């Protein structure tokens, strides 16, 4: 009897654990701290650029477009963190804008390298035009990141040196 009870207990335990496994995995992932360096590295690593796609320009251009959109989202997040800090007057509200700027720099290099590999005489004029436009977009997004970093530096300066704007100027700043 003891052996049968022990076997039944183990079988029921296994069934419960298998049923709960997806839920336990999700909890484990959420509870596991991800290092700041790893998160930054993940942000700076291209997700969509695949060397095998270079053989098919249409697919490669689609992949680079996805990466450019991701880059624009990072730039937008960066600005959304930095600009409100001028009103709150708290440096910590600016978040990890430096890490995001480093990620934008890295993504710019990666996307440029990918598009240069794609560009050639075998491309149609339309594909060459798209490649050129994508390179321009990548440069523009990266410059937006640089500008946001400069604004963050100025906000930091204003906080450190207790520089305040008039109420009218602050209202104009909020509207922008």
C-alpha cells in the first residue's frame, strides 16, 4: 500500500507541475533581474538584420526598415524620458538616456554596414533609392539622439546651477 500511495503521489505531483510549468516559467523570467549592462547590450544589438537576407534585396530592405523603426522607437523613448525632467527638476527622471544614445550609435553602425553590403549594381534603381533613403533616415534618427543628449546636458546644467525659466517660458516649453 505504501508503494502504491507513493507512486500515485508522484504521478499527481508530475501532472500538476507539468500543467503549471508555463506559468512558473513566466514568473521566473519576471523575477530574474536582468543586469543593466545586458539590457543595454540587448538594446544596441540589431534584432532584424540577417546576413542571409542580403541575397534577396526586397527581404533585406524590409528587415532594415524594421530595424530603423526600432531605432526610431528608442529615440522616441529617450526624448520622452529627458524632456519632462526640465519640469520636474530631477535628474533621475531623465532615465538611462546615455545608454539609449550608445544603443542608437551602435544600431546606426550596424544598419549602415548592412545597407552598404546590400548596395550594388545588381539592385534596381528603386532599391538603390530605398537604400539611400534608409541611410538618410538612420543618420537623422541618430542625430535626434545626439540632440536629445545635448538637451539632457543642458537640463542637467540648469538643475545643478539652479537656473529657472519664467512661468511664460515654462508654459512654452511644455507646449513644445
